[in-house]
């Protein structure tokens, strides 16, 4: 499960920037290379899950807007770290802010609306125990 989509990235940062970051070698490109953006999103989701795992069940089933934003910021930064591109200062600052926010979540200073780690859901195996029909007294004869 991913916390953001290619369209989320385009909506947040603009199609021109996503084309430039996903196809830095092709100055004439007119479309976003979705596979490259999806890979960056998947990497960002994995990084976010690493921070959340100690306190929340991951992946978060219905991520709040702040998680979607964090995913987009981290994915954008990773896309910008290429052979032909470097992250801008605003990208670095945004990433630094997101990492600080994730550190706060991991440390318990910030809470998100997600099920805690280790909390059992309403589905799954159930075990019941009943009284023994046979015991040492009844087996003696």
C-alpha cells in the first residue's frame, strides 16, 4: 500500500516539475515517467513505515493528509537526487521538516490517527478453552 500517488505528486508540485524530475535526461519530454515516480513513492512509504512501526500498525490503512504530504516531500527529494539533478534548498528544508516530524512521531511527542502497534483487530483466530471431560480421577476406573 502506498500513501500517495503520482497524481498527488503532480497536484502538489506541478506537472512540469514532475516531468523534469522523472525524465531529467529528456528536455523535450511532455509526460511524467510514472514508474520512476512510483518507485520514489514506494521508497518514501517504506521510510515512513520505519518511523511509524514502533508505535502504529503499518502500513496505515487510511493515511491522513500529513502522511500523504510527507510521502510526497520525501519522494520528490529522492527524485531530485539524481545524476543530472540535485535537490534545491527548499527541497532540503522540506525534507528536514518531514524527518523532524517523523522523529517526533517515533519518539511519542506527536500522535497520528492510526491504530497502535500490537492492538488486535476484530478479525482473526479465536481460541477458547473448555473444561476437561477426562481427568485423573475419572480415568482410574
